[in-house]
C-alpha cells in the first residue's frame, strides 16, 4: 500500500486518543492520531514521525500520523492499514489461491469479522489484528485490554463448529521481529483465549511488513509463540 503527500515531523504531545501536537516544517500543528491504542512507547516527546497531509473541508486537522521511528526501526501505526495489507497479500497467497469470493466486514453473530472468503469447497472467516507494540525484538498484542478481541476469538471458535475454516492474522506493522506472542502481562485473558482457540483449530498466523515512510507491504511469516 502506498501513501501520498508524506512529510517528516516531530511528535510533541498527545492530549487525548485522537489528536497530537506536532512540529512540521518548523511550525506547530494539530494532527490526527490514526490509532486509538496507547502507543506509550512510541509517541514520546521529540520522537521522529511520518505524517500524511490530507486536506478536506470536513476534517478538523490537515495531518494524520502514519508511522513513528523507534530508534532505527520504523513502525507504522495506522490502524486502518492492516486489513488493506492483508487484502493485497491475498492476491499472492498460495494459502487461499482457490478462493473466488471475498467479502469484507462480514456479519457473524454479534460480531463483524474482517473477511469472509469462499470457494466451491471452502468457507473461511478471517479476523485481522494490527500489531504496533515491540519489546526487545518481540511483537506483542494487544497494547491495551481488548474485550472486543476476545469476542472475535470466541466467534471464530464457534464458526469452526459450523463448518467454517477460521483464521486470526496478526499483521505486524514493522519488520525484523524475533517472534509474535500475546501480551499476557497487559491482558492475560486474551492470551488464554488465543491458546484455547488454537487448540480448537483456529489458525493463528503472523506476518511482518516492509515499512517505508510512504508505503507498507506484507513481507514474511513470523513465528507465533503462545
């Protein structure tokens, strides 16, 4: 996926989940944060960031934060991008090469799962989660408790009993991580739900990404350790 109208900037502060104060081209600006997660280890005063300029009469700000430098590592924090990365990856995937129907935002029970896919012999449900948290080279999810995430896992397990294949993809929005693991410290119940889901047959997979200032693309498989 490619971005247009990209600029470098400095992060200054984040008064709430949705906006940040930044410095771009020597002037202060208010910027939209395209991720409602905590991002405490990324959005620190003085951090180098990548922003996208988007001018629209209905927008309150002209900029959105796309990515943050954590040392030499560039981490994409755009929460809307993992589904797009997955959708682009599908076109090259051998895992789903026989699929001839793809529907996004599929209603299943009281959940809206990210993708429903089908062929003559397969019915597949896929939930996609974006990962921006890294500690000592390990990718972790979630960075804050997520009851909604547990609900999605439970519905994937239920779908198995109804003849679906069920997949949970973690799109790691950076490259060169050692492995992926659930963030047991922050949300133990999510990690327990993942373990039970894999035991029941949900496929839990992770892909890292090649991240540039103006692009992000799925790169290679990452080991999942539960």
